[in-house]
C-alpha cells in the first residue's frame, strides 16, 4: 500500500537576485542582488546592517527626535558624516557614513564605538532593506508582504527596480500624481529647526533629508575660489564678516587640516502633488521658504539622463547611503546646531524645573 505524499515545491530564486554570502569575512556579509547594484549602486551588506554604496560604508538607525540635538553635539567631535531623514508619520532615521579610505574592519569598529557612545542600535540587514522597501512602496503607491527581505529578495525586486518612471519637466510622474525634489541653495545664519519644521508641515512634503559632512580647510578654499571665481575682490569682506574663514583662505592651498568650525550641509525635500497643480503648489512652497530666508529650487531631474542617477537621488530618502554632490552649503557648526535643535512641546515644559526656580528665587534672601 503506497501512501500519497504531497511534495512541497521549493521556490527557486535566480542567483543574480539573491543575497549571496561572502566567504572569509569576520562577520556575515552578503553580496547584494544585481538589481540593487544596478539601480542604486549597492555592493555589500553585512548582517549588522553595514551597507557599501558608491564607495562609502553606512549604518542606519531609528532615533528619538528629542535626542537629535544631543546626538549632533557628540557627532561633531567624532569626525563622521551623518544624515537625518524626516518622514511624516514615521520615526526619525539617522545615517552614519564613512568613505572607504581605510579598511572595512576599522570603519565598522568606528561605527560600533559611536553606537556605544550614543547608546543607539543600528538596523540589521533585514531591517535596513525593509526600511528601503517601505519607502519605495510609499513612493510608488504599492503594497506587498515580504517575510524576509534577505531570503525573499525576488519578492520586492520589481519595486526596487522602480520600473516605468516617467520624467517630464523635472517631475516624476506616477498614476494620479507626481513627485519633485527641491534642494536648498542658501540659508540665513539664524535659520532654525522651527523654519524647517514649518515647511515640513506643508501637505505637499513627503520627506526631508538633511546631510552633514566634515570639510577640510583646503576644500573650503577650493569651494570659495570656485564660487567667487577668485577671492581677491571678496577678501576684505570675508575678513570683516568671517575672520576665521579669512584665516583659512590665507593658509597653504595644500593644507588638509579640519578646523571643525565649518560643515557642509545639504537639505532636500521630496514633494508629491497633483499634476495639474504642481507648478502652483511648488511655487508657493518656494515663496514661503524664501520669507524665512531659505532659498531653494527644483532639482533638474530631467538633466539626469542616466536613469540610475535619478534612482539614486530618490533612494537617498530611503537611507541607502546615496548622496548628492550638488547643493552642498558651507555653514558654521553653530548653524548646524540651530538646524537640528529640535525641541518638542514636552521638552519645552521640562525647562521649567520647579526646584531650580525655587533656588533662584530664594538665592541671597535672608529669612
């Protein structure tokens, strides 16, 4: 008597679509699927969430927005690039990234040391891919259920490829609406988080990306020379308004020291609106920003004829470690602190410490 046995057919995934484990590594490291390499430039992803993209290593985190000011204060002393992504109805996400100028183990140790210092935990490999896929689903307006983003990579391949993107007049067209990316070109010295938060409250804004990176004295000098086509005519004004910057300009052109006084900052907004109203709403948004001293413009997405370049611009909102070289402002560390000095209403109330007020009131009073 033979028993009927139902054989379970095991789903096979093409080798090129799989996360393939790399041998002889100190931790579990995967070579990412070809579709992620082609679309956004990812190469390797470790089990601990360290991702190699475009010659940089990065880790991603979910952080409490009440701690961002404290985190920024500590990061400025640790000489590392970082970024924050603000998405409506989502926790704030943070990215730490480092150029691969030194070894993989050295950089990952630096990440671990920073995590210990800041008391934060990085997203795992699966969590990081889940975050990126969630961003893409929201962006493309699709829904899917994936059990494991590492083991079931073929299930979200189509979403990751962002197939069918259409560009017209610097707009990314999707069914029933369109997207634009706005980049900040210049901010006033006193621009604060409140100004950015007011812009985030606009219904057309989906996400805001703020990237902060270190800058050497040599890079500062090169940037100013490029911007002003020679600094001779500007030297007296710079000396009067920014003496520390003037000192940097007087240094040897080969000096590669980092003073820590200045940072490069990039701020981008991802916008979504109806196609018929896009020009009106974007123009109103730019005007409202200008009233607070923030100058911005719509990114020329149509000039990004190389589709992967366009996809990488969008992917940076999904914490992939991609970045834009354009629109990087040179600002002081004090300005960075003002931009990231996020104080919620609850936090404001904490300032009124009743015991401190009592001590202040009774100080010097003889009873």
